[in-house]
């Protein structure tokens, strides 16, 4: 499914990853985001959701959300194509979250996004 996310003064069309398999896959093996501006990972529970750059080919800014509030940001993460699962860099969040938003690298710097900022999510 798809959604629109209002974040950092911008509106971003995102793919929604709301199943285990889609969350596991993410952007793996894709060259770019195509016509989308990001991906929203929806988790069944609020918790410590760590992310990895599995089979990625481009950099990301990863933003953790607790409901509609930014609780952590990991900017400009490097892809790790071909890295074995057990050797992937793990990016944990500093706070519990319900959603994770993956955006193109540079989004945080371009928009001045910061922890505590509010986000609006409009699902199709």
C-alpha cells in the first residue's frame, strides 16, 4: 500500500511495508526508490526496532517515529551490498518506536528535521 507523509515541511509519497516479508525486504536489491520518496515501515508493536542496510545500493536517512513524533534519526547510512547477514551494521534507535521511515540520504540536512518534530501520515 501507499501513503503520504508530511515531514520536515515536505509531503513525501511512500510505499508502506506493513508485513513481515515486506519489512525484511525493504529497498533490498533496488537501484533507487523509483517514483516514491521513501518507505514507511509499520510494526505490529511499539518497541526497539533496529534497522540494517541489507543488500542496499543507495544511502538512506532513517527516521524512527513513535506515533506522530520523531524519536530518533540516523542520517546518511551507507549501503552494505553483499555483506553477510551476521556482519551487517545494526542501527538501533535510542527510543521505542511504532514506525520507521526511510528517506533519501540528505533529507534531514536539507529540511533541518530534528527529534521531537511532528509528522502527519495520510494513508490511501
